[in-house]
């Protein structure tokens, strides 16, 4: 019964996200000014308008509390501390720097979390018109196509990796530069899309030094339901890491994940 209810809700969330992208985000693409937040990241009126519209639409789907990236840190912390049985976790535009500069790698991300874990996730890339989504126990999808799309798995030496170097331990970053264990490396500039590309089989390995809940909440579920695997630099259970800043070591295949996790942990301290 709970699964049927979530499937009804995810259909409504997908429609809401698509509408908000069309009404609030894309009309401002490449046309909006920006400011900088305290952490140096960019903020636009599109972020704020999309967050407000999503708050209204999601409340009609499920009246759970709402945590959005563009809230103040105090508001976010207060909501996390309550430990509600249900919580919307939203990034109205993930990849704002890309959005501002006309790079098409950005997305809207929505997750419904219960007990600290995601049960529903939707990520929409409006320029590509790609809707990634998942419900716990019901698989992951790109539109109506089940993920992963590409199923053949290379060796780690033949893999395409997505690596964000900014928050990695310095010895690990240096090892990756000096002798990368993969074939080639990318960084999309949108964490939510990086999770989705891994789930779809477009990339094979993923490494990130620290993500906020709205960066991973929907994407981690999508990868999990697509058969991928994830951990943190310090722990094997990704979901038990610190919620506020969680590192990511992930791969789309069991054997590939074991090799990647072993290599990363052996090199993290030099």
C-alpha cells in the first residue's frame, strides 16, 4: 500500500518539477543576474522563484516539512534536528554556476525522505528534457526507460570517472592526478546529474569530497535503485555518514565498486 502511494506521489512530483522548470527556470536561463551567498556559491532569482513554487506544489502532494538549499542554515538545521518521519529535500537549481553561464548541465532535484533515507527521488534536466526518477523498491527510470541503460561494464582501467577534486583529501587528489586508475575523468558541475549519469551508465565511477543533503538525496536513491553502489570515504553504509556534508565513493557495478573503493581508501592518506 505504501509503495502504491509513493508511485502516485512520484507521478505528481514529476509533473510539478516539469511545470516549475518551464514556468520559473527556463524563461530565466542565460538572462538572469546573480549574487553570491556566504559560502561563495551563486544565487539567482530563478533559484528563489523555483524553490517557492516547489514548496507550494509539494505541500499539496504531501504536507511534510520542506528543506531547500536556498533556506538559511538556521532554518535547515532546525528542520533536520526535528527528525520528522517525512521531509522534502529540494535543490531548485543544482548547477547554478552552469545555469548562469549558459552551460546546460543543471537540474531540479526533489526527494522525499523518511527516517533519514530517501524513498522517492526526481531529478529533471530541463535543457535535455531528461527526467530521472525512482521510488524505493520500484527501480530507477529515465522517463519510461528503466535504468541502467548501458549495462556492459569496463575494467577500472577502462572506466570513465566523474571526480570533484575540491574537497578531497590532498594526498588522494595528488594520487589521482599523478596516476589515475581510470581511463578518463569528467566533472559536470551538477552533483545531482552526476548521480543520474552514473545510474544510467554514462559514467562508471564517482568521487566527491563532500555533498549537502539536497546534492545526494534524490540521486543516491536513483543510483541505488539502478543497481549501483555507494559509500563514503570513511564508512561502508553511505546513509550513516554525517548528513550535512557527506563524501561519495560510488560505482555502477559491484566488482567495479569494490576495486574503486579499495583504491580510493588506500590512497586517501598518501
